[in-house]
């Protein structure tokens, strides 16, 4: 059994054996939220995927430092605070609180560090000064830009030539730039916008810079894994590599680059511009976080995941079934079970193993049940007791026990009167309210589905 971890590295476009820089301290940086609005299901995918990778790495290495940043200064944040007529600090604090609640709801572990951009402006100013000193950046009219053509490896992550990248993207047009492809490191703040003092006047950093500064602080000039959504490859991650390698004088920034694919609805990307946003917090009152978590890992992270009601219903039924053999356990998972996760975080392969372990546990003894439960726990499932799970379903059902019993009495009367149409109507009504009924040994029993 191969115990090595393999990851698909977008820098090489190959699946590679994972070899850390330091086996005693593995470093992973993942781009976190820009806190201008409550996170949606599309944002939830990297949160859960990289949480599972964090668990996989910890199963093999003694120390893993996982850094996930929070962008709390940005054009979108300024616009959102103006639109909502609230202060930027009130907006960002509210959204950060909502984001952390979403992470807890989805059973995600806290990262080792969760730094905010606004707490590290001094480091960004230092990095800009270094880039100007080394002639990779220039100042013009209180703006500072990175001069892209001075970094020969620009475009390697995207695997495209510079002219193709520029042609296929929305590049900010400005008379302050030497070249159209140059990107901003610092810009002056307008009136009533947040600002910091700098050698180039009062202003704020460009978005790309924060990840370079914070990864350097917590993980060093070179580290193991950098992750995020596929939409970040260009320009965000491409720009991170350029400014970090030039400022730090290194041939490497991160060794392995992992990007998850989009969540779609009817095969369209979930995005505000599409008007198809589903916020995580809106699910909290309706569905267990375990159900959403299972749905989010039901497809391989590199494949698009189409979000629909059937996906959620299937995952709800699966968790429901698995709780039939619930038993608290702290048993170790064997290599064969965990193997799919070592192979490029293959969550569908791991879920297939869980189904096999469930079948065995359902027919087997307490030992088999403990093995199954431990395997579920490893990826953040079945971490609530069966009683909590049943109460959760009960709380979510839009019906009282008294009404259920009353409806069953009416159904029994309808059946006695051979009014089978009415009997079926009552059964369907209860089903729609989240209640399953079963006629057994002359009695009708019920449970929340």
C-alpha cells in the first residue's frame, strides 16, 4: 500500500508526489474570503476541500501550519459599505463573524493562522519598497506598479504567454502605467476611503500584495502548498508569484499549487453577476452542516460540482442511513481506507470506501461500527451524537408531534373506511413535512426522515 501523498500541481500540470521542504513543519497557504458579503456555497468548496487536505497532511506529518487570510480592505468592501450605508469596520466585522460561523457549521477546523490584511499593511509597504529598490516596481503619480516584463517567468502558473493572458482578461487601464500588463502594488485612497501613510502618500495596497506579505510572515519565503479557487490562477496567483520571488530573491514561491473547480447551478458558475447566489447562512436553519459538507466533497475538487436539490436530498438520506450504525469511536483508520485521500484528495473514492464500511457495519458487530464511525469522523462527518442528529431533524421539521399523531389517526380512519386516496394524501403531507411513516404489525410507526 502506497503511503505517499500525491497532488495535482497546477505549476507543472502533473500529479506529483508530495515532498515537503521540512517534514517537521509542512506549510500551506489558502486564499480566504474578501469580506464584503456573506459567503455563498461556491465559497464553501475551498473551505471544506482544504480543511480535508489539512487533515490528510496532519495524519502523516507531525506539524502542519495552515494559513488562511481574510481580505478586509478592498474595492468591493468599500462599495458594499457605501451601498449598505454602514461603516467598513461594521461591515467587515459582521461578515467575518458570519464566515467563522459558516466554518463551524460545516465542521471545519480553524486554520493555524487567520491573518487580516489590515493588520499587515506595514509588511506590504516593506515589500513594495524592496521591489522598487530592486527595480521591479516603479512609482508614478502616487501609484506604485509592478513591471511585469521584468519577471521572465510570468505566466508559468497559467501556462500561457503574457500577450494571451492580457488579451483574455480585464486589465485595469491607467495612464499611470508604463505597460498595460503592469499591476498595482499601492494606490492613493479617495476621500472617505480607508488609508495608511506610506512613502508614496496616503493610500492602500493592491489586492495581490497581501497574500505575498502574510505568507512570508507565517511560512517564510518558500513554502509547500498554495491553494484557492480556479478563478484565482490569473491574475491573483500569477501576480503573487511574481512579486514574492522578485522581492525575496527566490526561484520558488510555493512548490505545489492546488485549485478547486467552480460550483455550478444548471452548469452555470455560481456568482453574484449570474444572480444565482446561495448563501451558506441560509442553509443553517434547513439542513445539517454535515449534509452540506458531504455534498461539497461528492465530486473531485478538480471537477465542477453542479448544485441541486437532488444532490442535497441524496446526501441527507446517506447521512441518515449512516447514523443507523452510529457509535462513538477513536480507532485508527487503516491505509486502504484512507488511500483515496492520499491520491490527490480523491473524496469520491473515500466516500465509496465509507459506503463499503457502512455495509459491513450494518451487518457486523460493534468493532465494525467503530471502524466505520472513525472513518466518517476523519473527514468531519458523524461528529454529533445520534440523539443530537435526531433532535436536529426534529427541530427542522415544520410539524409538531401532536399534529403527526393526529394525522396518523385520521389516516387510520381513512384506511378503515377504505378511503385510500385520503390515506395517501395524509402520507404525502407528512412526507413533505419531513416525516416517514410505516405500517408494521398492525401499527403505524413514524420517524423524521
